[in-house]
């Protein structure tokens, strides 16, 4: 995925997506945090999955973090 592409996914596909990105276990075990507020990520609070510097990063569903994400992607 290119850095400027935004992909959407259905909640039903989140587990499959996370497993395909090889980050499912990290999310489930609390080893992934929001890049904006450092909140631990879970299946419930993922707002976005971001490719940053060849890593998989996350943004949580907090409204402030969502707004920062929109600024980042130019929305």
C-alpha cells in the first residue's frame, strides 16, 4: 500500500486483516498503541491502520486522534 492511500475495511473483516498484516497477536496482547495518544489498541477502538516507515501503526477511535488522522491524510 502506498503511503497516501486510504483503505476501508468492514468490522467483520478486522481479525482477518490484522492476521494478514501479522499484528493480530500484538493487538490482542495490548502491544500496539495509538500513534497519537498512546492508548492501547483493541479490536474495539481501532479507527485506522496506517503503514508508516514499513511498520503497521494504529490510530484509536478517540475524536481528537481521529481529527489528527484526518489532518494527516489530508481529509
